[in-house]
């Protein structure tokens, strides 16, 4: 017959059971332990990654808030500086305009004085010029 339950069958069955027990102790249990530890390690790394990713997102959001606050402060400071610069420029322009007006007033007064002086001497100068022209005209006629 094909299957006969003789002594070799029982020896092979016992041999297989011993081989499987040795295989389990030497190979399957250590490999299973290594696989379990590796899965735990991978899960730990994944959890760490998730935690650090969340921390990075929160830090980036916090940094963005700080950058926005710094931009606002810088813009406020810039506005204050511009206002102060405009105020100083207006003061300098007003002072320069006053100085220019004073110089122009002095120049007008000087021109007016010289014009008045020239008008006072105008008759004398006209008479002297007329005498010189007459002297030349008479001197060339002789």
C-alpha cells in the first residue's frame, strides 16, 4: 500500500517534531523577536517623526507671528522716522526760505539804495556827460 503505518513513519514523525522544535528555538523565536523589536523601533521613529513634524509646524507658525510683529514694528518705526524727517525737512525749508527772504530783502534794499543814489547823481552825471560831449563836439569843430 501507499501509506502504511510502520515504524519508519513514527520515526520520521518524531524526527519532524524534534526538527520543528529545534527550528522554532533556534530560528523562528529569535527572528520573531527581532521582527517585533524592529516594528517597535519603526513605530517609535514614526511617532517621533509625527511629533517633530507637529513641533516644526508650530514653531514655523510662531516664527511667522514673530516676523509679522517685527514687520509691523518696523513699519511703525519707519512711519515715525518719516514723519520726523518730514518735520525736520519742513523746518529746514522754512528756515532756508526765511534766510532767502532776508537775503532777498537785503538785496532789494541795497539795489533801492543804489538806485536812489544813482538818481540823485543822475542830474550831475547828465550835466558832466553833456559838457564832455559838447567839449568833444566843439573840440573837433576847431
